[in-house]
C-alpha cells in the first residue's frame, strides 16, 4: 500500500519565523513530489514541485527531497498570517497515469 | 492566468439519482483528472484521462462512475446512482504533456451533497 504521511499539526509559528513541514512516503518508485496549499473550503493550489534530490527554492518557499530517506519537506521563510492553511504533500508514482497520492495535510497557523 | 473551472459549485441530489459534474480544463492541457475529498479527509484520486481514454482509475471509480470529454473543452464526471457516501468535494484537475506533465492544477470544486 503506497502511503504518504504528514504530521497533521496544527503547527503554530510566529510571524516572520521559518515554518518547516515534513512528509514521508512509502513507495520507492515515486518520482515526482508536490506541495499544495489548501485554504479552508477551497481547492488545492500548487505551490512547489520537485523531481530530483536536493533543494529547490521559489521565493519564500524551499522544497527539499531526499529519495534515499523517502522524505520531502517544505520550508516557508518569513512566514505571514496569510500562509495559514493546510499544506498537502502529494506524490506521483511512475506509470500510473499521473495519479497523485496525497497526505493528510499539515495545518499551519502563523500568529501575528 | 488560465484556470480550471467547474460547474456547479454545489449540487444537492437525492440518493439514487444521476449527477453530472462539469469541468473546463486549462485550454492547452491534455491530461485530465478527477479527485474527491470527503470532509476532513485526504484528497483521493478517482481517475485520469488522456487522449480520449482512461489512463488510470482507483478502486473508488467503480461502474457507477464514468468520465467523458464530449467536446474540445469540457470534461465530465457522471455518477449514475448516487449514494450517501458519495457526498464530498469533487475536484477536476489538468496538466500539460510536457516535462511538467504531473504538475496538476485544480479547479475550485463541486460540493456534492446526497440526501
């Protein structure tokens, strides 16, 4: 059974701090990894994708991938109250028609 | 910026009725998907569709479900005989066929309530 695991939180950080969100996955043939942000009652919004080991930075967001440890993370620098949302980790497995397997999501709360 | 659209935003139906959920994917995208999210639960994959056929489907996507691309813009999900447990948010998503094939962009969703 392929699984994607995340701490459900809530993770609470003060405004301006770094928020660190973690995700582990069980399938060794997973090849593409994504972070989505979901505000309450809204749809998932793609914020980062990462395909190879290492770090990928986009503005205040950095995704980190370690395939040997089956671990992917998202760092949010200079966290803002508007970053308060649920962050979903999603994994794509090769040759499964683009199917994304989602984690439960981590709820992030950024306090002013 | 192009976006995926879905109609209706909210659909209420009685158990046993047929519903059709509609989606207009991003215009240059070629891969289309349906997901659902039961309140408080994970986003779950239902089906992927490419080149006018199903690429992959989950165990949830049984004979009661079907998908169709009736024209060049719409992508539909039909549930033939709805059950109470079909109540959920249904999201359509689309992606390109280039190297970013699996970067999927989601529509705003249709909330389906089965009574």
